[in-house]
């Protein structure tokens, strides 16, 4: 083993992370939440040529995937999601009932690995605290270290982007910053009772169909869609999550390519 110095270990980590952090100040797309929807969206967006930064408040990205259903580490998929599993190189098995199963740990690991290798900058232990709005458009996120957020009297920092994607799952934390203040009153975020009770078939269609831009600059994907716009919950079937992430990437890409000059951030 080569002789190493502790100071060099520290300097190497600091300098490398500093570069990553500086590169995240301004992105094409900021994804909040590294669950299945966010990871898939980030993967396809980078493949489409966009600079993507993803923040995740937990130590381990992957969101609600790891535990499968009731801590049995298998999740179910419909046939429509197979192309996404293939793009990520995830093994799957056809079951007699017509569904496919995937090991949830392989699923989480592969989504994280492939998203990062595709070029997504993923910052874990970073929590969204608020949003930034300029010229009637959501243009940024206000973030803090997870250990600091809510615990210490320390100011957060801001990242900006042309598009922000709420992929924070049941909590829809980005959307809540809009809704709590009654901003963009014409958006579909208002006038419903929030996430509905279990109805897997309806919920899976809903999450994909209603993925989209909910107010200028702010898109929603995954379970946040159902929480934000009032769809039912669906349990540990993940086709809708993957397809919602992919659809979000396609919609954001189309919008940014169509009118890049109109989409500026501060
Ligand atoms: C305990 C638990 C119970 C669940 N029960 C059900 C159920 O009964 N029915 C159902 O349909 N689905 C349930 N789910 C969710 C299920 O796993 C999802 O369908 C799927 O994981 C949703 O994927 P997603 O990508 O939309 O969000 P998630 O997998 O939830 O990922 C969201 C990610 O966003 C991160 N995040 C949240 N807020 C912030 C923030 N402020 N800043 C930064 N990051 C943030 C989270 O840490 C998480 O990693 C449950 C999930 C959990 C964890």
C-alpha cells in the first residue's frame, strides 16, 4: 500500500465535493427526491443532454423501493414498464399472474448507479426547505444539510434551474411550498382532497397521465402526482413510478427545447 497522509484524504474529499457543489448551483433541471420517479427522470434527462442535479434528504437514495411490500424485498411491475427495466439492465421475472417481479434491492441499486453513471449529480443529505420564485415562475430550490435543517439556526443556500421536478413521494414537499402560500391559484394543485385511498389500477394510470408541469417551472412525478393532484395510492407496484419519471423527462425536455429563451433563472 502506498503511504498516505490524513491531510491529503481530507483535501481530496473537500476539493472533489466542492467541485460537485459549485456545479450544482445552476442546472438545467433540479430533481428533488431520489426515489424511483426522480432517479428515472434524472437518468433520461441526462441521456437527452440536460445538466441534472438531484437532492435527497436521506443518507441512502432509493426512496420507498428498498423494503418492497411489507418488508418483503420484491416489487411488482406491469408489462408496460419493461422497456425502462431493460434500459437500466434490471433483471425481472414473469409471474403466472401476468405481472413481473424484481428484487427491490437490485432495483434501488441499479436506478441509483445508472442515474449517477449517466451524469446526474446526486447530493444526498441535502433537504429542500423552500422554493425560489422570480417573474411568476419557480426558478430554484432553497436547501440545507439534512442534519442542520430544522435543528440549527443556520441559513440555507439556493440552487437554480430552468425546471424543478418534485419527486418527493407522498409528502410532495416542493408542491407544499406553493400550496401552503396559495400561489398560482389556477394550477391543478387546488380543489381536491389530497391523496386518495388504495386503488392500484386507477392510481397507476393516474400517476403517469397526470405527470406534468403544475405551475410555471415546477413539474411533478411519481407519488407526488397523486398527493398533489388527488389520485389514489397504489402500494408496492412500481410500473407507474418508472413510467412517470420517464414521462417527466420527456415533457421537461420538450418544453426546454421548445422555448429555451423564455426560461431563465436567477
Ligand atoms: C413507509 C412507506 C410507506 C409507503 N406506503 C405506500 C402505500 O401504502 N401505497 C403507495 O402507493 N405507496 C406507498 N409508499 C411509497 C411507495 O414506495 C411508492 O409508490 C414509491 O416509492 C414512490 O416513489 P417516488 O419516487 O414517487 O417517491 P419515494 O420513493 O417516496 O421517494 C421520494 C424521495 O424524496 C425524498 N424527499 C422527500 N422530501 C424531501 C425533501 N424535502 N428534500 C429532499 N428529499 C426529499 C425522500 O427521502 C425519498 O427518498 C410508501 C413508502 C414508504 C417509505
